């Protein structure tokens, strides 16, 4: 390829963007606004400090620390 040859890919990029947009529109639910509102409402729910995963992580961390401390003392 010579240095004078230039490849113009702008039209290919535009066509790819148009295809991606069409695919995204086809995959979107019919009531996408309702789906979005439901997802946002679920995301905004208050999170407790001691949710199940946090409490489990705390117990596992404490068990590891306790075991290490006992091994050190023995």
C-alpha cells in the first residue's frame, strides 16, 4: 500500500452505527420507559448497613481473624 492511498471508512462506521441502533431498538422492551422507572426505583431503595452479604462477609472476616489470633497465641 502506498502512502498516497487513503482508506475512507467513515461510511462503514456510519452504517455500523445504524445497524447497532436498529439492533438496540429491536431488543428494547415495548414499555422501555416503565422498565427504566422500575429499574431506577429498585436501585434507589435504601440499603441497610447489615444486609445479608455484608453480615456474611463480616462473620467470615471475624472467623479468619479469630483463628489467626488463636494460632498466634498458641
